[in-house]
């Protein structure tokens, strides 16, 4: 579905007719009662608090829709489901249509069950960043007998290749005399990069972009945007300052400014040992074993660790000094341990936890709450608990507007204020959305409460790892 088609469909069913949507929800009130009962039984309302209080308690949860993900239909439904699950913030692309989709989802959720309204955050970048890129290729250039590994590996179902002579997808390895049609669904691609190295013919290109500061400033001034996240490499602060200066007049409208920082990695050799001369590359989390050619054959076990050194802290302090004169709201550092990898498996979260552990203990870091991202999934809170970083009370104090004071210091070894879930959160609910869309033509998930109930169970199980919901309803699935 193209973005224009999706927007038209979305507009016809939701955006342009809020009253119609409310009537539909009321007409399904009996079917939706199971959804309301689940929210009540789990205790979402009793545990939920304002986003500010969640940051202070250490149980802040953010849903990352994706800085480049622009499928407004999925975004609207994801926002509805995770609002019911009790998230504190929903992070999305800095596009007006996407922001509207998020807010529509939130409103629909509140119609179903009265809950605190999560903040809406938009993401921008100050320079080239892997969160702000798209895959691109011409399907007509693809060999007709290509097995299409790019389509298989894409976690967002953003690549669709079809036989030009048929409306159905070609079979694996089929040999056709004509090329393919389709290609990358731009609105669904969020730049994870998994298709780039897997193309056997090296035909996939990377298209990068930088969000326009003026357009972002106008978007912030809307009454439905609460927070801003800036993705930066922190290699140099001049692009950051240029973006911040361009946004200055709009910053006063925000309740939170977040800066996403990623670790610089270094490799440490731990040991080596003799091994059979078999080519082997094993990657599990941060542990990698690489074969060294030549007799005798050795395997070196190495660990990639986040380098939280003086340069990292200096960069963070430099960015904070740029922001501080016009920062009249909360500020947060998003620790992007292993970007866009949470859906891969248990090992993906290790980089995120390692980054958080080292930065939380770093001396001289600037004021601001710490929040995990990048590789986060259902195993993250368990990992944080094991290293002593998951606590339900954070003493970070950094807001004038929210009864906290800007400029106060964080204590050494401060606990993590919360966790952001991206790829994994979209994956577990996305499976339900895909099933619904394959069986029904409806766009709105609340029109099919059985699918909403299933999606909500998935979302609650994830958000509940941070919010500490009552697990008994999940045991009855």
C-alpha cells in the first residue's frame, strides 16, 4: 500500500471522522468489554502515572514507532494498543500525518478505557544517522531467478517483489523471463539495514536524509506534540548546535527534550585456542569468534564493549551546555546500545545493558534522566535487574516546569529511569495486525476486538516487565 493510498484510507476511516469512530466504539461496547476487563484486571489504571512521575519512579516506558517508519495505519493501531498497555510516551517520525496517526490511536484508546494520556514525541537528526535512511532499488534490475533474500530478511515487511505477469508473488527460485515489480515500500522501511549486505547482486542502495529544522519547529508548535528527540553522532557539536539554534523558538512548547547517543565500541581480546580449520563466524550478543587464517588455526574470542571514556562524557556535556540556556523542561539521554536490533533475540539487549551500566557509573556526566533503547526486548529488564540498574525509584531531578529543578546533579550510579521499545514492540503486535489485515479489510483494530485483545496481551506482557503489572491474567491466555 502506498503512503498516499494509506493516508486516504486512514483519513476516510478515522482522521476526518472522530465522531463516527466513537459511535463505532460504542456499538462494539459489549465485544470491547473483554479488553476493558483485561486493562482493569492487570491494573494498568492503578499503576499508571504521569510521564514525569514514571521517570522519577524508574518505570517510564516509551514506544518507538520508528524515526523513519511512516505507515500511518500501523502507527495508529500500535499507538492505540500501547496506550491501553500504559506506555508513557510514543515516539514517531517528524511528519504531520504520522503525528496525527499517533494522536488518533491515543484518542481511540482513551475512548475504550480511561487512562493517562502518553506524551507524543517526534524524532529528528542533526547529521547522517542510520535511523534516518531508506533502502532503495529498481526491481526491474533484479535477475528474474533471484531468491529474494531481501524480502525474507526485512523485519518490517517493507519489500515486496512480484512477477510482472502475475498479481501473486513468485515462488522461491522461479525462473521468469521478465523482471519483478514492486520493490521497497518506502513508508514501511525504517532503515534497519539488514537487506543491504544480503543482496547477492549488490543492488540495494542507501538513501539518507536529515529532517528539516524549520518544518520540525512548526510541528512542535502544534498542540499535539509534547517531546522531541535528537539523534546525533556526537562526533562534533556544530551540527547539533545548528539544529538546536534552528529550533530555539519552539523549544518552550515542549515538556521533554531527549538526546539519543550511541556507544563507541572497542574490541578486547580475551583468549585464543586451537580449533579445527573450519570457517566459522558466530555472533551472539557482544561475543564474536573470528577465524584467523593460516596454520595453526586459532580462534580469538573478543568482546565489543561501549567505550564510555572522557570523549563521550565531554561530548554529552558540550551538548548539554548548548541546550541549557533554553531548556525549560525535562531532559533525557537515550542510550542507544545496539540500534534497531531488539527483535533479533536475547543477545541483542546485552549491548544496551552494557552501555547503560558503564554510563550510569561514569563520573562527570551531564544532568538528565537515563533511558535504554537499541536492542531492548522482553529480556532487558531481567538483565538490568541482574546488574542492579532496575529500580522503581529514580532520584534524577531535572525540571523546572514539572516541580523539578533544572541544573541539579544526578547521583553517582543513578538508576535507569526507563526503557524504550522499538523493533521488538512493533514485531509482537505487528504479527496480530498482519493477521487481522489478511482476514479483514478494516483499518481500525478496535473494529475487531478479538485481535485487539490478542495484541493487548502481547503489549501488556512487554510493558509489564517495567511497570510490574499483575502477571496472573497472562497466565490465563
